[in-house]
């Protein structure tokens, strides 16, 4: 997915934009967050255009929408016990993905997921981790992926001190 020059400039606010998308914020809240981010970094204005932010906002919304689709399939699998295949509707590309021709034959996948845990003080918490799967390595079903992430997360060395409780939200991007 190639971004325009304006879109590339707006990538400076990727984290802010993606967070607002995940929260299902409207564009007013997103722009307020971008202005607050700019101000926190000592800038008078964000220095980005509506066009550029729109491109990045669209990419963040695609990630959120495909994650929501994955979540719905996971709920169906949990309720019925029937395995749900991972489909194209459960994954998307990101602005830094390789060209479509490469992705069609040699896609790698970044699986960003929420690892749930209980702190030593007994509080529920979570951390976002990313697992990478090479071409042909992504598990075929929602349940198999959740199981693989559940096995990998505690051994990743990336969890804070506490007790691992499971996997929360999941998003899959082809890169």
C-alpha cells in the first residue's frame, strides 16, 4: 500500500491514529488526539494534511475492521466448538507492506495481539505483543492461532511479571 507524500508525513502520528481507530473514535476525537500529540512534542501545529491523515486513518480502520472480523469468528468458534478458518477478511495490509505481487506469493504475517495477565498485586492487565509468521506458517484456523499465541507469549520474554491468563484481541497484517 503506497502512501502519498502527505500520507507518509502523517505516519508520524501512526500510533495516535491507530489508537483512536481502535477506540472507534470519530474524526473530531482523532484530530484532537493528533493536536495533543503534537503539542506534547512541542509543536504549534501537527504539520499534516487532511489527505495524509485520511490515508493513515483508512489503514488503521482496516486493521480494526479485520480484527473485529477475527473476533467474531473467535466468538463463533468458542460458542459452537467448530473450528473457523482464517480468511482474507481477517487480515489486511499496512502502509509498510510489500508490493501486492510479492504478498500474493511470499507474504509474511505480523500477528499483533493482547496478552492478558494478572500482576503480582492481583490486578488484571494486558500488553500488546507481535508474533511473526513466514509464508505458509500462519495457522489455518482461529483456534490454532490462539493456541499458538498462547504457547508463544509466556515464552517470549516480553511479558511483565505476573501470571499469564490468555489472549485478548488479535489483528493480522500481511507484510
